[in-house]
């Protein structure tokens, strides 16, 4: 998914290594961002923000829907570039047609992981399918560590088998949880899983104490507790952050309806990155070079997306916004 803000912030992101005593889960609230056009669907963005920019290598979290495609037109993101990152698409409802310059043409379906690695440069398009009436899911980005950020473009697909834990069901799409390991390789230690808690259901999960974790609530309210964790409620659309240290997460749904969340984790990234528009870099000058390449010679670095036709019949690519006048200044 593209960041289609017309004036995107330049953000310098770095791992927070400040030692912490056991505290309540840090709650990050989303801001709403329209995905272009007068009938645009709106996404709820919880990462990055000034309070926190990274959870492991997770550097971007957009959460959208349930979106009435008949009212908004659904998703129609024309070809756009990425560098230095991998995109993770995860749907709850609906379907999205993906095309990229690696030659991949795929349908993103609920409960199936689609991971596209940008590395040196990739471009892609995303359009909700004609049969989709409701669109609901998350689009996530992973920053690539310095040693891998120039890697060639790639694509991986995985349909994880749900794990029944009694009053909870888990789909592990990256990393290891509840005795299940995803076969999808990543460039840094990561965790990604969907968890659905039954009404009044609970789940106790062993987690890696070296990881920091984020819990993105899609529906319902979930209480999070565990050794060294003050019991904290996370509401729908909020992202709860936990610093490294806990060995166990205890999740509880006290409501009469199911609750659903994404559990994201990873070791602290340990590198400072710069994010602007759809690029992850290390310096302002790299951002300028990435933008120039997209505007002046897009196929030279990013390749070409074949077969894209927008909902209005258009085939044009997205152009990059204007760069800000000032150079990047570190935050936090």
C-alpha cells in the first residue's frame, strides 16, 4: 500500500533502548489518513508516530475497515515505489489484486500472508476486486536492516493453518508462536500473528523476552497482563506497546462478542532509519535520490507494473509528493 499523503512527514526512526521498570502497556492511538480522492477509503495509522516509530522492524501500521466498497469505491492504489522495506498484507474481509514489478500477479485473500520485499527498489499496485463488497484488513511495513536493504525484489505467499487453543484461535504468519513456525523467511527476528478470542475467552502465550511487542486491536476490547505487566485494556483500533522483558502474555476478552487482534513483535531494530512517503532510507540525500529515480527514470530502479487498470480505467502511476524545504531533523 502506498502512503498517499500529499505532504508526508520526514521521520527519523530509531530503537528506544531506555531501560524500563514493569509498567502498563503503552497505548498508541491512531490518526485517520484518506487514501486519496473524494470518495477515498480511510485508514487508521498507528505507526509511525512521534511517541514511537518502530516495534522491532515493524515501521508502518495501517488498519482499515470494515469499509463499504459501494460507498467509498474501495482500494485503488496505482503503481508506486518502495525501497528499503518489505510490505505485509493481511486481510480480514474482501480481496485485493496485487501486481508488482517482480512480475507477480496475486490475489490477497483473508487469512493469507502476502509479503513483498522492496529492497533496492520495487513498484506495485493494489486494487480491491469487483466481487469485494466489504474491505477490512491491515497493511504493514518492515524496515530492512542495513545489510539487506539493497536486496533484490521478491515476493512470498503463505496461508497459515489456524491453531485452536480452546477459547482462542491463532494464525501465525511470521515467526514462531504457540509451537507453530511460519516458513516465510525474514531479514530480522520477527513475529506476526492474528489472534481471535471467543466471547469471555482467554489465551496465555509464551513470548520471546528479547522481543518488543505490539498488539493491534481490530475488534472488541482485550485486557493484556502477564509477569511484569500491569493489566491494561486495549480498545479497538488502538496499538498496545510492550518493551522487551515479558516471557508470557495473558489475553482476556470479557465481552459477549469475539475480539480480534494482530500480535506483532521483533528484537529492537537497533538502527536509525529515515521514512518519507514510500521510502525507507538512512539519510535525507538517499530519500532525494530515491524520489528522483522514481520521477525521472522509474523503470531503471523500480521496474514496471504490467496490467494495472484503475477503477476509473486509468493506467497512470502515482507521482511522488514534493520534498519538504528543510532537511531531516531527528526526533526523539
